[in-house]
C-alpha cells in the first residue's frame, strides 16, 4: 500500500509451459534388448564350442557384421529423427533465437531465391548398372590373385581351411576396393562433366 492508499497488485504468475522432450537417437525396448542378449549368448557359446582358428574367424565376422548393423542403425535414426529435432527446437523457447534458421518447407525454400544447385547435390544414383559387373570383377580378381599369392608364398605352412579363409578375405578386399573405385570414379566423372558443361 502506497501513501495515496492505493494497492499495487503484482501480476499473477503463470505456470511455465512444459518443455518438449528432447528426441533420443538410440531408443530401444525390452524386445530388442532380449534379442541382443540372446544373440550375444549364442555367439559366446559358439566360440566356446569351436576350436582352432574358428573362434577368431567367427568373432571377427561377428564384429564386422555388428559394426555394419550399428552404422546402418545410427544412420537411419539420424535421418528419421532429423525432422523431430527441428520440430523440438522450434517448440522449445530456448532455441527459438537460434541462427541460422533451417527451412524444410519447399515454399519457404523457393522464397529465398537461392542459386540453382549442382547435380552433385542430388541424392540419386550417379553410377549406372555397370558398377555391379565392375564389383564382381574385383571380387573375382581378389579371389584369384589373393588365393594364388597365398598358395605360392605360404601355402606349405597353412592348412586348406586357412587358405580358404585367406582367399575369401582377399575376395572381400577386392570387392570393397572395386566398389570404392567405381563410386569415386563415377562421382569424379559426374563432377567433371558438369564443370565442362558450365564452362561451355
């Protein structure tokens, strides 16, 4: 109360709005956890039963497969949760002043009058159907050359199982090398063709 006998009322305090929940990248339920534990137990049992070099081969293969699956899972989750993250940042008042703004609406993107994008920004397939034959040739070349080199160099000191594992590994390396070469070659040729057309 003031000297003029006037009461000054303080503004009512409004309840703070509930902040939206941040999207989680790695989400899994009990079913996925039980499947993972079951596969891990089966792998450990298989490693305990086998002998010789097979535990190393099986364990290495399982690690490669698990890494491949985990990489695909993380990439897929990143792609699927990107829209959820943008919506969460737009709803949360703590991130509304974030710059630069990310526009996903085609109408808003068209209003920005951006320069035309290059073909390298497209997400379509760059290489044609020939890359399958190129990769198959790389696998056969790795199988033949790798198997021959293993047989000529250390063939007398290893068993047939060791030679087979080494030959298959060389075939996998040949497949991977051919795939990388075809991918980078296609992208480089696509970029060179686009640059030549722009120069003309």
